[in-house]
C-alpha cells in the first residue's frame, strides 16, 4: 500500500477523536447556570425595593405639582416638631430599612439611568412619600407620571445614586406570528424584597417558566381583595390583557419585580392585582412589555398623560367571535369619518386577529390618540 493511502487511513481512524464531543447533561446545566448568573448580575443593580408610605404626617413639599412628594429629613422633622421623639422620625424615614415594616413595599425597575423607575401604579397609589432602595444606595422619589388604566407608574429618583444602571428592554412579541414570548419559555425573576432581620443589600433571583399567556384575567369585586376600592374598572388593562402567567416567584403578593429572558433583558413587570385567594398556589402574573405597553411607558417617561386611541363603534353585547361585527358607529366619530359602517366586520388590526371587543379595545387604545 502506498504511503499516501496509509496516511489517509490513519487520518480517518483518528477522525472521531478529533470531532468535538457533544455536551453531557452536566455541561448543559452548568451553561444554564452561568447564563442565569450573568443575567442576574446584569439585572440585579437595576431592580429596587419601592417603599411607599400613606401616612399623613409628612410635611408637604412646596407647590401643588401633582406627584411631587419630595424627600424627608429626620433632623429637620425633629427641629420643626419639638414634641416629636427620635423614634417618630425613624418610623417616617423610609431610607432606613428598619422603618419598612410600618409601610408598604414592592419592587420597581430602573429603566433609564437618569433615575426613572417603572412600577405598578397600585404600589404608589395614594402614597404621601416614596423611597427606592437600589444596590449601592437609594433615593426618595416623586411620582413622575402614572396611568391607572394600565396600572403603570414612572417614579423619578430625586437623588439618583452614582453608577445607577438601567435595565435593557428585551424584544417581546406575542401571538401566532413568530412570538418571542410564549408558554414554556424559561424566564428569570429578579426582586429586591424586604425580609425582616436581613440586610437590604442586593436583589434575589429565581428561575421558572411561562406557564400561560392570558388574553385577560378578569378581576371580580371581592370583599377579600386587599384593596376593594382598587378593583379595576372594565376599561382596565387587566380586562383586555394580555398577561403573562409564570411560576418564577419568591412569594405571593410581590409586585414590580423584573421578569427576564435568559439574556437578562426585561420582558415583563410582575403584578399582584389579578385575583388572589389561592395562597401559595396563586399563579404569578406579569405585564408583557411589548410594543403596546412600551409606547405607554415612553409617554409616562416624558411626564405626559396617556391619551388612548378611540374608534367610536358599538358591538353587540353577546358577540362571541371569531370576528367582531359592528352594530353601529358613533356619528362623526373617527370610524364614521373613515367610512366604517354598521354591520362592517373587523378581522384584524395591524395583522393582529380581532376576535372579541376586548381585542379591539386593546389594539385601538394602545395605539394612542
């Protein structure tokens, strides 16, 4: 046999050893572990603990600007209130973690390094003072802008700590057309929650998956709801969704935590407004930060009021789909002026199927005025 042929046979015999081996299960688990650690390292500094007090004892800031809550100086408080004790000032000082049990707390996400924090509106609704603890510091905050319909609020830190890091938004597409977020997708949750007798120094992380994507999660009025007066109205986002259901949770009743993809990008903001009552079995819910909600967040970042889109149509009260047929149009309304007529059928908006009135409300409303 020729030397060249011998060399070829030797090379072929050695080929399997030269090929890379497929990773085993431990290698894959370690890769997922490293990915989660990297996601937590990127997202953790941008997730804060939002402490909201509704006590009336705080001095009011000058002016009547809506949402301007101002800070709190314990020394100045004691100087202005000689009858008060040091313990009174401590109980009002939200920058001290020891005061947190006397107030309410949730989470929020820094989405702009200028000091803007996104949190559910019900967390700060009616608050007289708000403080946000983040890794490496914290600051009192004003309610920069809020929208009760989507249950979202943007806080503005009065003194953003040095090196404040914003969390990057991830791509969120729902529905049948190449969704990036769907059932079975692995997600992480990062929360900055207060726990008694433990330092409030850094957020915690959990791994889970999306268990469902709900078109809506109706919230019936209930005397067991923690805030019966805050049960959303029929035009609330919760009634026309969508909402993400997930099992990556630390505890029931924690709103404003960050729901992340495996790249450490923000894809959802957790909320506890959907119905409770199942204890630890209650699913976790989150707003999907898709293009629709991102438009609303941008309006709130600018400090403006959200003006929702309006079509001006009526639908039969018992309409069941699979499309929406109009029973009438509002005279001189946008639909009427565009030539839409009674008995017309709406099948889709911007490629999104419209099967119920709630779908119509969600798509037109979130397009903004």
